């Protein structure tokens, strides 16, 4: 298993390289110049910028070098642990990212935990009571969850809480360590918004995976030897049905990190999402590149962890 | 092809619940309207999805006839007042928005934008990446390796981030939204098609065709493509919904279509900035439109998948969508 993990970890390198090269070339092949954006002040008019000024700034930023030189120098810096300096804010990217990264991760973890806690019971009930009213209800519920746009659901949640409970998440932001209660109040609505969409997928997968397991012979055996139904479902069926659920949750996490961008902008959460939109507007591709690298790394590590956990959950799985 | 239809119909009866009728004749052989009627009886939810899709198409086509106002125009009432955030009533069935435009007209015209983006992205994206996935699986070796590295790299980054980055580069316009969504579809479509072709490639009839010396092009066109047609149809249905929701997300974030274009997503931006408590109708109706349409495409896609490719049930391509 150690060897397998190592080999998989080594495969990260080409994947991350390709991902960053894709982003790098993306910004290169199309017209548009970060230096010009900086001089013109975001949306300002580019007519007032003199060519000399532009040339000088491009030189300072290193944008006049060929693209492969730029990429190579970026890569060497990253390997040294330096993610670069933001073109727009002129501060080291890592200083901006580290706090926001934790906020986004906290939000994503909260959402996925909420989603799994609700989805697994829902899926199990749906499977055990297959083709009854309860099953249809829970299936309709998950169809709705899949089609519901995250941003709309977020708006509706804000509206519902403001109107019916006269409560809105407190403004500003406190970290989990400074003030856990305040932090929870601020993040609970965005986490719920994210979780609802996720829940629908996970409940569906739990249901179909449970249905499959429940046809297995060992469940008949378990019942035949007189086990209580709760124990048959809980220990024998659910434990075996959870593998696909785990895989899907791994995928879902990547999706969630995308959804976080939208949810953060609705609830004004100071995470990576708001920074990402900012960096896109300012064409600050150093920041963008760092965010893509970080998110890709998290997704890859998570997928590896999911794969490795198969072996723990299911002793039949052998790694080669 | 006829043999394949028979096989599929047979497979469907195996997995169908005992409540459903278990006919074995092929639906494709019946007259089209009979096939539709049978589909509707077997899959009422799928038929509901189909109806929603038809309603969307009709709304988009008839927009100029049925919309009460010009969707881009700021209304001036008799006393020269601009009706900002007027609640729904007889004059404005769904109220007016933050600058005084009629919401129902914007929703009706928004159907055009959604359908245009959805169809454009699916025709270019699903078709294009379908070919790439097929070639990657069939050619194998170096081509497959390169394609798979790119797919892996793109899978590691959430689709929305890829699409946002592309929009940043291209700038906001209707056609750029389509380009961005097409690129965002690459990884999931290529991956789904590739795995399908890999399994079809090992089927006996393909091996037989290769054994009698049929050229690759003939094998792909005559044997592999017809057997991937169902997947194409299913993917196209799902991804229409996906493209519509992605366009709405982009416009919502302010990087999609320009603000004066009536996009359902763009109409929600103001609502998210705290206006929802002031004018709930402006935040509820456009979102409802997106929700119903996407639900329609998903229901239709689910039903098509169950009927055409029951093997995909439970692990359908929807599970790989990125939002």
C-alpha cells in the first residue's frame, strides 16, 4: 500500500504541471495585457496610457519575456515555496491566500459533513422503503436539489431567514479560533446552501448502492440467522454500500470548491472564491495561477485519500 | 441496428419494475407518435421533462409575440415616472426590476439566451469532445496518453473555476460564454465517451470486423458510432441543462453576458446584493425559471438514460457534472 501511495503521489506531478501550463498558456494566447489593466486602473480607459509607461511596467513585471521563460521562472519560484507577488495588490500571494484558504476549506468541509449526515440516512430510508411514498418523496427531493441553482438557493435562504426568523448572519468575519460561535453563525447559511445541492447527489448514490447490496446473498444469510433488521441494514448492508458513496463524496468535494466561489460572493465570506473573482477582474494571473495550483493539489490529495481508504473499508481491495 | 434495438428493449424489460408493462417489441419500429406515447406512459416524469423543454422552446420562439414590454427598455409611465421595484400586479405580472424594466418580459426573452447558449454549447461541445473521446479510446497509445493527461489535469480543477478563468481572458459576451462552457465540458464528456468506446471496442462484432480486415474508419463509422448514439443523446440532454445553469452562474457573477442582455442569471445579481428583502419577486421569478428548465432537462435525461442505456443507471453522467 505504501508503494501504491507513493506511485500515485508521483502521478500528481505531471497532472499539476499540465494544469498550470494550461492556465499559463490560456492567458498568453489571447489578447489583453495585465500591465495595461494595472495602468488603466481596472475598468479605466486605456487611451491615457503612454506606450513608454506600458513598456516599463511590462519590463518590471517580467511580462516582456517569452512565455516559456516566464513559466520556468514561475515554476522555480513555486518549488522554492514562493507563489509570487500579486500583479494588482503588489503583495506576496501567499500572504493573501493563507487566511482565505483556511476559510474556504472550513466552509467546504462543513458543507460536505452536513451533506453526508443528511444524505446517507435519506438514501438508506429510500432504499429500504423502495417504491413507497417515502422513497418517492426522497427521490423528488433529490431531483429538486440537483436542479436548484446554488446561487438562487442562497438568495432564497437569506430571504427566508431574514423574513421569517428576522435573523441574518452577522457581518464581518471571525476565525474559528478567535470566536467559534460567531464563526459558526457566519458560516452556517453558506454551508447549508452548498450542502443542499451536494446532498441530492449523495442521497441518490446511497440509494442505488444500498439497493444493489440488499440483493446480495449475505443479507439473506444475516436475516436467516435471525438478526434484527436494524442490525442487518446498519452493519451488513450500509457498511458495504458506503464505498461508492465515499467515491462520489471525493468528486463532490471538487465540485463544492467550485460552488464555494458563488456562495462566498452571496454571503460575503472572505475566502478564496472572492479573491478568485477579484483576480479575474484585474487579470491578476499570478494570483489566479496560485489558486488553481492550490485547489488542484487539494483535489488530487483528497482523491488519493479516498482511493487509499478503500483498502481500509474493504479488505478485498488490493493495491498493486 | 434492428438487432441492437431488440437487445435494448429486451434489456429494459429485465430491469423494469413489475408494475411496468413488459413488452418486448422495439419502440423504434413503431410510428413516432406511438413511441412518444409509450415513452410518456412508461416514464411520466420524463414526459413532464419533455413538456418543460417544449415550453422553453415555444417561449423562446414566440418571445416577441407574448412579451408585454421590450426586455431592455426602462419603462416610463404616464407621469414620466420610472417604475422601480413595483410589486407584481395587473400592469406587471412579475413586477419590475431595480432599474424599472418588466421582469416577465425579461424572463421570456431570457429563454432565448438560455436556449441559444445551451444549444450552442451542446452542438459544439458535446459533438466535438465526443469525437475526441472516441479517437482517444480507439487510437490508444500516445494520443490516448496525451488526451488523458489533459483530462486528468482539468478534472483536478473545479469546472466553474476553469470557465471563470476563460471568461476572464475572453471578456464577457454571449458567444464567449459558449466557448468557455464548451471548454469546461471537455473533461467529463471525453471521459464518459472514452469509457463507453473502450467497452464497445471489445465487443465481438468489432473484433470480427477487424478480423475480416475492415479499415479503422469503417469500424468507427459503421460499428462504434451507432452504438454510442444513445450516449450522445443522453449527454446532450444533460449538458443542455448544465450549460444553462453555467451561463446563469457566470452572468450572476457578472462575467457572463453583458448586463443589458436579459439573462436569467444576470437578473439575480441585484437580488443577491441585499435587494431580496426589498423586492423578493425580482429574486424569485428568474431563479424559478432556471430551476424549472434545468429540472426539465434532468428529468428528460434520466428517462432517456433508463430507456436507452439502463447500464448507466445510478452512475449516470450527471454525477460527474461540475457546477
